[in-house]
C-alpha cells in the first residue's frame, strides 16, 4: 500500500494580511452600519419631538390669545368697580351693581399652557437629541419666558386673597348666593340690597386692592403678548428648519 504524504505550504505574509484586512473591513462596515442606523433612529426621534413641540406651541397660541382677551375684560370690570366706589355719590342706590362687579372682578384664571413635550425632553434626557444649539436655545428661551408670567400670577393670587378679606367685611354672603345662576354664574340682582358694612374706608380699601389687581393683570397681558410673539417666531423657525406642515 502506498502512503501519500500531503505537503503543507506555509502561508505568505500577504495572505495573512488580506485575511486580516477582510476581517477588519467586515467588522468596520458592520460598525458603520450600526452607527448610521443609531443616528437615523436618533434623528427620527428628534423629528418626532420637534413635531410634538410644534403642536404644543401652536396650541399655546390659541390659549394665550383667549387668556389675553379674558384678562382684558377683567381689567375693564375692575375699572368699573374702581370708578363706582370713587364717583357714585350714594352707593345705596347702586349696590346691585356693586355686588355684581365686586363678585366677578376677582374671578381670574391662570394661563394653562402645554408642557407635555418639553417635560418629556427634560425628564428623559432626550434634549440631547436636538443637536443644533440654535434650536435648543430658541426652545428653552420660549419656555423660560413663562417663569416671569408665573411670578406675576403668584403676585396676583396674593392680591386677590387680600381683596377677598376686605370684601368679606363689606358684602352680605346671602346676597351673593341669591345672585348666583346656573353653573355658578354671577347675576346682577333685581334690587339694591344693603351692604353688610357701608364703611367708606373699607370701600376705599377694596377699591385700592382692585387697583393693585388691575395693575398686575396689565402686567400679565404684556407678558403673555411677549410670549405669544416669541412663540410665533419659534413656530416659523421650526417650520423652516424641520420642513414641517
């Protein structure tokens, strides 16, 4: 029986080099593909957040416009209350109007703007997905403007508490209850019901507090106009930068 011996030729260094190069190339291409996929996912998520922010800010525009109009109407009511106390020669003949104005004047609301998306971005750490510094600065600049508004709202609430303390000494609560309609609506009474107190100093104090509330309301209107203007500019920027709508 013949025995055949297989001869093994050692590989040349070029063969080792090409094997290593092909392995390296395969790993590197896999890394690049994964890197590109990860970046695409992040870009897609960033676009989703931007679209959600855009919807929030656009909705804010309508809410802010409505709140500005509402607050302006309250300023007019406060004006009427202040003028009534200071100019009426005999409040006994105008108490039904005074009861009405004094009750509806401080019925103010705070602005309920949308923080859904911005809170998600901050709490999840996904603000990093918005790579462009100009974009993130504009977004944060918009939401920071609400801090000044919040301070004014806090002042207005403290002024309203003081107003209510004085009103409690002047008005008869039974008359307030009689002048309530459906859904807690305030109606003007049919008769000039007597006040709990006709003390002129208390009435003037009530009016002064109404002046304070009026001033703060005008500050709130100015702040909300600034926020609305800033929001309009931000919407236009996002629309152009991210090809929205």
